[in-house]
């Protein structure tokens, strides 16, 4: 089995339905932003229980436009979890604002509401949070803090799609929320993203920023500084086909996670995250915590053909941009993020992963833990 990859970390479910959508775009001569984008926006907004969805080129552009629309500017502080993907922080830095890295909760790897309040200063203008791996954050607590201190709240919902918080779909739960449809995500448009809002004024500004500041695309009247962040009909068509399968995708991921849970529950040397009561995890990631993570991950790939991911290897303040002090930031005490980033390993999880493969992954890890 040496050097033969048997089980990838992620495996997109792309089939004939997506191909037919692409074919129909070619037949209609709509390849750039057109009717499929509008349809995808409407259906995604409905799924996420949002009034408006504005499709963009990727999740990073979604964050950049969202921060701009929230009027985050130079010198402002934005509180965010110390453990997240780089763009959650880097798009704050793009605004010449200051990311404030705050610790996460031990049980679900999400931003700790208690630590948010301790990090608020006169410069604090916003809180940005993620739902790690599709595991819902303490949404109400975070929103209440924003309301109490008159601070804007933004949900980076790149991993949230398909999760539920007290029966509500996750991903569009703040005045402006963002999402990613990268190839590895639960729903993919290959590359792409979306911004959600219930506010028409904010929606209109987002639409302008997406298309070079034009109020009406194609009228060549540029009102604000924007850029090209448009999604194409080719991407939106793939998204429409994927959206038809989304409930199935989430159900299968939850079934895979349930099997993993049953296998790992009696392993004393492995820690699993928890999902809060009245919530449903979408399982974009299936993370475990274990000692000797790097050695085990290397052997899983080399000996057993099992690919894994470490998300994320470092707290954000240890990334070179911040560590080298090329960009301003504030770091709070983050012992939980330090511990989790040194032990976390994300196992393969996707709808077509078979039960026997899950068992094989567990057996392989168990052997290496001895």
C-alpha cells in the first residue's frame, strides 16, 4: 500500500447534473453573469433563510466586500477567533484595520463569547466568527454581545452551510454574512462565494462593489470604488445542481460522522469536539485531537494511503505576515487555540465515503496510537 492514495481527504460529488447545467449555459450563450446567477442567488437565499444573496467570485472576495460594506477602516479593531482560515484575518488587514485574535472554546473550537467581552476596546468596531467545520457557534451569545456594545457582527460562513442552530439554517445569521463554494466545500461551484443580508440598502452597496461600483451593471456609471467579483453562469449552474443534492450531502456526512463517533468514543487518547444542544453539525470537517499528530498523519498517508488535513496548523497570529510584524494585530492569551492547533487532525469525510473505509481509517489510526 505504500505511496498509493486510497482514501482522499475530500472528494467532490460532481456528476451528470452539473454537466447538463454547463451544457445549457453554452447552448444559451450565457457564460458570464446571467440568469443562472440570479436563480442561484434566489435559491441560496431561500435555503439560508435570507432576503438577499449576492453571488461573488470566491469567499475571500465576499469577506473583502463585506468588511468594506460594514465600513471597517484603518485603525479599527475586529475581534475574531485565533483559529480560522487565513482570509478571515487577512481581509481585515486589507482594510488597514487591526485583527484582534481571541481564544476559542475547548469543546467546539469556536470563538469563546466570554473572551470576546474581555477583548473589547474603544477601537472595536466588529466581531467576525466562523462555525468551525460546520459546528454551530454560540450564535445568540455573540449577537447579544454585538447588540450590548453596539458592535457589528459578521459571520464568515465558509464552513456553515447545512448546519442548524436551534432549527435555523446557519450561514446567513448576521446583518452581513459570507460564504464560500470552493471545490472542497459541502456545496461547490468550483470557485465562488456569496454574501447574504436582509437589508436592501446593504444589498445595493454589495452589488455595486461586486461590479466596479456600478449601480446597474452595464450602465458604465461608477458610484463607488469596486472591482470585478462577479460569479459566472457556468459556476452558478454547477451550484444549482449541487443545491439540489445539498440535503443528501449533509445527511451522508452526518452518517459518516456518526460512525466515526461510535468508533472513537472509547478511545481514551483521542478527543472529539461536541455539538451544542439543539444544534446540528454539517461536518465540513471531522476533526479529532491526538498526540503525535504529525507523525501519525505522515504514516497514515505513507503506509495506509489515507489523506488527512490539519486545519489549522497554527493560530493566525503565528502566520508569517503577523509573526514578522509586517501587519498590525492584537493577540490575546489563547492557550486553547495553541493546544488544539498542535493536536488537531481532520479525517476524510464526504458523501461517498463507505462504511468499510471509515472502519479502515479508524483501524489504521488505532494501530498507530498503540
